[in-house]
């Protein structure tokens, strides 16, 4: 392949709701670009994009697949992404390196929740959008309803470039109101004829055309003047206006397609190569220090890795965008994230598993290299600069499970494989929780985790068990309590003696230190000699006061007492969970001239704390998450009542482009497998996000249950 210059390259990402036809469209594009000479299809498991075994098994995309084709003297880089929420990783990473989103809409259903979710990602990344209304040949296709849903979601930004004369079985072409021609297709291989617009359509075509002209004129003042002058714009002027509108996300041109029948593919590709932004037109990479690096072939060579994968017989593949400069085969680069040297031993343009060797690539191009040693997703490699690009930010997990190898002896291998899985897919998060004594695996949904399970079993022969994860509860107190504890042991050898008197109180941020306390008819005056404020690793604080007077306990024993208290903070007296937000005042005690030592005071501190804690209105706290649920209106009632059963507090509801958004605070304990429940409740048409908010006391009945469960667990052990 020849070397393409920056202004001969277009980078697009295909995104859209699950099953809308992205992979089929990618196949048609590969065919039109002559990368393949026959089109496969998803059901026959022979597409160039869904080439992995697991994708073929499920007949859907699971990973993003970088593809390229040469078309109209351009190199068109296309990343086909999965539509299902569970695999959003592939969309988000692709979005970082692509310059335009082609949003595929299924004409059977119009804009779906998945479309909304994905277009929000496009918005966050400020990426231009071109809309491909696909499956117009399907018997359930509905053009009017689809256009209406586009208007509802995107307002006047959606601007029709083409419309079909008939849909379903009879779909064999469209009127193009930019070219003002009627295109018909005589076979399923994209063979098209350009015709005049039928007289009967003249009026409708003119209406759509005028809307297009008005939209194009809006983006540029000089065009606006021409439009006012002549009441019309030429094709070139429309294109100029549209390209400005696309770039600023104020125009989302709408195209008609049947990817399956290869109708409309070429026209869409023509438009992309002619009108979509070039890599150097807008997509600026920003370094962690805020420097904006332009896409310039004359700059220092620098690449950003957006995806890695492991392929049999080859090893690790690293997919990148050339951010700046020109890279050449054999070039040495420095990994800015870990200061290690890497060599670009070979460079490829890839189309699924097909790889074409190239000798160099210029700024803006997307490519692939192999055998990098220490380079992972989100890393920058440089030759001659010290740029480190802002990493791709992946969404918070929304499915959480505990995991272990069925065969215990494989635990270590499992942990290594899970670590590797995270590197390939950063939305898979694995963490051994010391607190819960479980390995917790988090991802975007149950299916996401099940695919991982499948891969572990089929590719690595490791079978895993997935089970409900424990909840990281916290314990705290709600009132003041006192306790004295004497630790004394005098049997044989050296004795042990330590006695401490403490007060414990809830810690409230900003509250003054307690100098005087009236408690059960008695008055305590504290003279504070020391104060330690400990920020606990698990959140919240412990404030430790030394208020010993008259030397009843030597200062040297104070750290031992604190150590004893911390032991109980780490394994709370109620359920063994971490304790937080507590003040302890050590105000008196006793020593023995011979038998007192650190161990004695540690034990005395620990037990005094435990006794006081139990008298201080102890409460279990649970993690609460902010949950946003995006749901079609018809399922709103079901989703709301289900939420109520999950002890949710509904904080708000709003409408968003024809869908409803429910905002709620929900205990983590009630969110186990929520993605699965929501999906079955709404036939897969809803989605949600969740993010940790804070800790809150559990209701009395829940506390009761937890205490009983802990008691039973203790007995078992
Ligand atoms: N009738 C018709 N069916 C289509 C068309 N495009 C795709 N399909 C079918 O729709 C189903 C899904 O197509 P895919 O190309 O896998 O859709 P996708 O958007 O890649 O799906 P995910 O990767 O799972 O998000 C397959 O059965 C296709 O054959 C089309 O233009 N017309
Ligand atoms: Mg697909």
C-alpha cells in the first residue's frame, strides 16, 4: 500500500444500537473498497469484522475492529464497534482516535436507548456525527417514524440528504436531495443508476432540498448572503456549509441504506471522503500538561495506543493513531508512560484479521504494530518529544461479582489472566478485596463477564465460579459511651497489666473538640495533651485524643492503645466491617510498675474500644450509589416500582428526547445483577449508569438481618 498523506485519510467509527447493522455496513464498505470480493454476513459467521470465535458464536460484535479500505484516492479507516452496552469499551476507545462518528439507526425502531447512550458519548467527545438509517429494506422499516425520532433526539441538527420512495421489500433506491438525483439499484451488489427525480416526487424533493439548503447556509455568513440573494445554493456551496456544520456538530446529515443489499454504501463513502473532516481538521490531542498537539506530519513522531489485543501465533497487537509526525518501520520510540524503549518492528493497516504491511504512516493515520514489550492501552510513544496524552476515560462499572477458579490450584494463573484481561479491556476491573476476602470482578453487565468466562474456559482452560460479592459495609456509632478495661494476666512468668478508661463519640466533621462532658450524672473535664487525626484508608476518620492527667498512663503506651483501637476499627465489633467516623478520648487508666508493657495496653485499648462501641448506638452503614436509568416511557412504571423494591430513593425524573431518565439513590446491596433485571424488565430497551455516592445507615430491619448473618458466620468458623 502506498503511504497516504494526512489529507488523504478519513477516520470514522461505526457506532449505533445493537443489531442496527454496523458490521454488515462495514462489510459492504470493505466490498466497495475492494478489500474483499464477496460480502459475508453476520448470520453466516463470515464477516471480516466479527472474525473471532466468540463473536461468531453470539452473532454480534464484542470487540471493536479496526478496518481500512482505499476509496476515492483516500485511505478510509473504519472502526466497527459493538452496539451492546456491555462492550462499550470498544466504542469509547475508538472514539478517541476517530474523527467522525457514523451513527447507524435501525429503520425498524428508529432512535433507541442505545442510540441515545452512544450519541451522548459522541457529544462528550465532541465528535461530528453522520447518520446512516439502515435496514430500509426490512419489512418493518418505517422511514417517517425514524425521521421523527431523529428530530425528537437531535432537533434540527438532523438534516435529510436522502429519502426513500418506498421501504421494505420494495426498497431499491432513494432520492438524493443534495445531488437532486434519484438513485436506483438493480442488484444486491451496489450497482446503481442515476436518474432524474420522478415528476411525482418533485414537490417532496424540493421540500427536503430547501431544508438542506437552509441548514447548510446557517453555518456560514457568506453562504447565508448568497442564500438570501439567490434563494438557492450550488452543490459545492451546500457541501461547504455542511462540512462546517458537521465539524461543529450542528448538522448531522442523514443517509438512506440497506447494508444488507449494499444500497447506499458507495454514496455514504463518497460523502465521507469528500465532506467529513480530515484528521488535522479539529481533532487535537491534548497532553496531560494541557499542551495541544496538532495533527502535523512535520512534527515529532508520536503515537497513541487506543487498543491492544492478543492474537494466536502473533502475540500482542497494539493499535494506534499517529498523532504527530511520520513513523517508519523499525523506528525506535520511547514510551512516555513508563520510560521504556520500544521498536516499531513492523507496521500494518488492518482489516479484521487481514493485515497489510506498510513501511510508514503519517500523522492522522490509524495502524497497528506487534511485539511491543511494555506498551498498553492509553500509552504514548514518542521520538523527539515528551508528550503524554490524556488517557481515554472509561465509564464506571455497573456489574459486580465475586470470582474464583473452580480449581483452587489455578487461582494464581486466574489472577494473571484477569490482570491481562483488564489491560485489553479497561472496563473489566479486577481487585482482590482484603476487606471482603474476595476477588471482585466488575464490568459493564452480566454478559460482559460471561464472555470473559467463556474466553477463560475456551482459550485458557480455566473454569471459574461467579457468585454474589459481599458488600463493603461500614460500622459507626451514634452516641457517646464510656468504657474502662483492665487487662491483667499473672499466671507464670512475667505478668501483664494495663488499664484504660475511654470515651467514644461520633466524629462529625468540623465539630469542636470535647472539653467537658456530662454523662450519666457525672462530669468529665478533659485537658487535651495530644490529638491525632487519622484519615482511614477505607474512608472516614478516627480522631484519637490523649487526655491523661497525673501520669496515670505513660505517654509511651499511647501508641499501643491506638494500635489496639485500630485493630477493632479494621474489624468492626458488629459485623467485622471497617469502622469509621469515631473519636476516642483516653482520659485515665492504671499502670503496674513491673507488669505493664505495650502488649497489655494494646489489648486493653482494643477491648475498651469494643465495649464502648457496643454501648454507643452502633450502626451499620452501607454504600449508596447514584443511579441514572434511561428508559422508554412505556416501561417507566415497571422500572419505578422495581426501584422501590430495591429501597431506592427517587431523586428526580426528566424527559430526554422521547425517553425518561430516572435519578435515584440506591444501596449497592440492592443492585446485584441489576443490569440483567433491567434488561428483562424492558426487553433490553433501557440502560443505566451507577456511581458511588456515600455511606448511609442501613434501616433497623436490615441491620438486624446483617447481625444475625454475621453471628451465624462466626459460629461456622
Ligand atoms: N434486512 C436487513 N437486515 C440487516 C441489514 N443490516 C444488517 N441486518 C441484519 O441485522 C442483524 C444484525 O446485523 P449486524 O451487522 O450484526 O449489526 P451490528 O450493528 O453490527 O450489531 P452489534 O455488533 O451486535 O451491535 C443481522 O442479522 C444482519 O443480517 C439491512 O440493511 N437489512
Ligand atoms: Mg457488529
